[in-house]
C-alpha cells in the first residue's frame, strides 16, 4: 500500500463486497428469479450483471498497464458521482447484460465472492496508480487500477440500492 487512498480503496472493497453478499443472500431461492415489477431485472439478473462487470474489471486490472501521466485518481470522483446518482437512469452496454436463464443463488454468491476476492487481491498487491490499457471506459478513456476499482465499487453500490428496492417489492413493502 502506497497511499492513504490505496488503504481506503482496500477497505471499501472489502466492505462493499460483504454488503453485496449479504443483500444477495437475503433473497429466498424462489425470489432470486422473480420479476418484481414490469421493466425490472430479477435479483438474479442484477447479480449476474454485477458478476459480468466485476469479471471484466478483474481481467482489465490484471491485464497490461503503463505508467500514468496524470493524477491516478482524477476520474474517481466523477465516476462515483455518476454511478451514485440514483435519480439518473442508465443503460448497460450489451456486453454486460444478464441472460434470461434462471440463476442459482448459491452459485451466484460463490462466483461473486471469488471475483471480488480477486479484486481485493489486486487492490492489496498491485500498483493502483498504473493505467490499464486493455479496455477504455466509455466517456473517460483509459483508467488506472484505482479508477477501475472505484467504478466497480460505485457500480455495486448502485445495484445494491436496486436490489434493496427489488427486495422491498417482493416482500410486499412497496406497492
């Protein structure tokens, strides 16, 4: 760990991963594939979407990097602001859309845990200031490892909010 920012991102990764696990685990097996309202994904589809996204981030931050010629956290704030604005509606790119196939809760939980453990390991051991060159983030270009992990955590937090709404609907607390 080189900086306070590195230490914070490591802690936030652990906390966000744990919250995701708890929220997904809170769904009963029969709820995981239930559409809560018209136009919504199921909890299982949200989980699969997050797994696809996290897997892509893990591949990107484990991929080739180069030295960064700017503040390595330059895009972190704008990315967090964009993804944590729950009033804005976003569309997912096709390559991270979930399938319509039924999801198994335990398999999904295990896959999410394994992938997030991989993210945590990179956050713990690698240079987070390095720029990842494998994939460009739409609207931002090449991101550092720190910015990719920041994106993933904000993305998970956004969808945990969505999962909580789905749970409330399925449990009859929202009409």
